[in-house]
């Protein structure tokens, strides 16, 4: 009996092995069109600014870019989880600011106990994240409106308890110094923390029942409920996770600046996190996205921002570019899904 061979495979002396063309197509399929587009955009950005300034591609500047995107990267990673679940968290920047102030103030009040300061900040993040989820579920408030209210409220609380000024000084503590200036295998500790959180969330989403249920809720919450998934429990847990990661970002902000910052350094982070998640392939209606694409988008935004800064371009243009990228990402999503334009015939 003869055996048909796939057109993508051919036998050789060592057995039946895949052709290089099949292997290449497999890797391209795994990478995804969205990620390949981000990689291409990154290559263009690096080539452009590298040609304008040779120091742009130096190892020192690459580390500067990596450190600069760590805080926004953490928020983008957890924003990805929230969006996949079919929700949104506009308050992550204010949560980071409140956590930053909390860590510094508790650190000072406890006689320079950094562990208590960091622990208090994470606890605050868990509480306000849970509060966001509870308001959405039990108050029956739209997630965008609830977290928009949180954006204002948490920012106000941070300003009230700090009198609107930076609090404490933490760079006389070895742990905060290690977080801000330490390196492991040549990479800043802050970057390792981002990669660790991203890897953990990637495994959670891709390889666990919890992750599959989060995708199911974002894809079709009615079907997920009928399948026996407790939507309320998952939504509160996702927002609690968002608050804790946002608090961790706030702790890194404290370590990086040397003091608790109620607003400076955290304002605008919510827009950056949403932009990175959308650029990375998250469907803003939920049910689709991934950590790999989000990290690529974070790196792209960081490289673009650094390049504009190195070239001395007005910082206001960076906001314009960020807004344009967010709109572009959403337009591409709408075109891919074939959704009818608002107000226009199908």
C-alpha cells in the first residue's frame, strides 16, 4: 500500500522531515500578522532614529528605553487581561500614583521599613481594584464610567494624603536602591520584574482554565454564564489583579524617583496602557489578545518616544503620536472584523 506524502514534507536519509517552507509558515502563523507588523514597525523606528543618531542604538540607550517602559509595561500587561475579559480599567495610572505615595509614607512612618511600605502599597492596590470590580457588578455601572470615576477619585485621595507633594525619601534603603538601580545578568532589575510578571500572566491566560474562562467571558459573556462560569467572581478577581499590578508599578515609580509621587510620573499611564494593548492586538470588545503583542507594542512606543526625545522634538508631539496610534489600532481592528461603520449603511 502506498502512502501519500504531504506537499510540505519530503523523506530524506534521516526520515520524514518538514520542509523549510512548512517550518517557516508555521513560525509565521504562530507569530501572527499583528506581531509581525509590530516587529516591522519597530525595525523602521530603530533604523530611522539609528541613522539620525548613532548613539540611539547603543546598549546604554537600549537599557534606558527598557527602564523607561517598565512602569507603563506593567500596566499594559494587566490592562490586556482586563480588556480580554471584556472590560476596561482607566484608573490604573491613578492607582499607581496612590500606591507610590502609600509606599513612601508607610516606609517613613515605620522607621524606613521598605517591606512594610511595599506590602502596604500592594494591599491598597488589591483593595481599590476589588472596589472597582464591586462597583461595576453590584452598582451595575459601566466599566468605563466606573474606572473613569476611579481615575479622579484615587488621584484625589493621593493628593489629599500627600498634600499634593512628593513624600519621603527612599533611596537610603537598600531594597529600593536595588529595585531602581540594580542589575541582574546585565539587565536592570525593573526590566526583569516586567518580564517576570508578563511571563506569569502569559502562562495564566494561555495554559490554565482560568485564562480560558477569561477569554470566554470577553468573547461571549452570555455563553460563558450558561457554561457555568461565575462572571462576578472572575470580574472582581481580574480587577483585583489589575490593582495589585498597578500598585507594583507605583512601587517602582517610588524607587525610580526616590519618593512617593501622587501625580508626577503616573499621569497619562492609563492611555499608554490602553494604546499598547490595542496595538498589541487586543480587541477592545474583549475575547482576543495576548501578552506577546502587548510587550511588542510597549517596546515600540518606548522606542518611538525615546527617539523623538533624542531628536529634541517637542514632547507634546509624543502625545499626538500616541493618540494617532490608538485610533489607528482601533480602525484596523474594525476593518478586520468587518464591522459596519457607525451611521453608514452596511
